[in-house]
């Protein structure tokens, strides 16, 4: 009798431990969920020079040098990357900041199956603004705006 009482004590003790661990785990998850958006907000978007008038022609040359190998010379994509002339990349879905961030940090594969986009080194925020102006012009021509 005494033994079984002890046993049930041990079991309820270990239950309590599990419950405590679950509580701690929940707390951790809640803390992570709260701090993630805060971390996301503090991501710095590279800013082009104030007053820059982005020039699509300059952007075209930069695009051909740095982006066309994956996004296609005519922005139609290829076997390494997606087309930029696609509704997914219209300004309301991927604003100009998305271009600055993709070039600076790369981009995890999430819309397509080409794999991750690596960061593209050697471009200033002004360069990226020129490229974006070129992409926007071609998107407008293709009726994507
Ligand atoms: C090595 C291949 C590669 C190069 C070079 C490359 N990209 Fe990408 N890029 C990708 C792939 C792949 C994706 C799609 C990722 C996904 O969503 O699945 C992508 C996605 C993007 C996106 C969308 C990011 C987002 O927020 O979803 C932008 C904007 C972009 N690229 C711009 C550029 C620009 C501008 C250049 C040139 C400076 C460039 N890329 C060069 C492969 C490349």
C-alpha cells in the first residue's frame, strides 16, 4: 500500500515536471513570436541618394551585368531564376525596398523552385534604384503595374 502511494507520488511529480517544461516552452515560443516582428522591423533597407532620378537605360546595363544571368536578358527568367515580368513582382507585391533587400541580403526561395537568390555584391543602393526603374518600365510595357 505504502509503495503504491509512493509510486503515484513519483508519477504526479514527473507530470508536474512535464507541465512545467511545457509552460516554459510555451513562454519561449510566445517570446520568440513577439520579438520576431520587432527584429523584422529593424531591418535596414538601403536607401538611394536623395534626389536621385533613376535612369532605366543605366539600369538596363546594370541588370544585364548583374541580374540577367538568373532573371533572363529580357526579364523573362531562365533555368536559374524567375521572370521579373510576372504579377508576383508588380510594385504592390514587391515594392522597391524588396529589390534593395534582395540584392543586399539575397532572398530565400519562397515563390519558386529555383533555390535561394544569393546576395549580389558590388552594387550601390543607387545602382539598385536604376535597375528597379528599368524593371518597372519593362513591367509597365508588359501591362504589369
Ligand atoms: C544566382 C541567381 C540570381 C541572380 C544573379 C539574381 N537573382 Fe534575383 N532571384 C533569384 C531567385 C532564384 C529568386 C526567387 C526566389 C523565390 O522567391 O523563390 C529571386 C528573386 C528576386 C527578387 C524577389 C525577392 C523577394 O522579396 O521575393 C528580386 C526583387 C530580385 N530577385 C532582384 C534581383 C536583382 C535586381 C538582381 C541583380 C542585381 C538579381 N535579382 C540577381 C536568383 C537570382
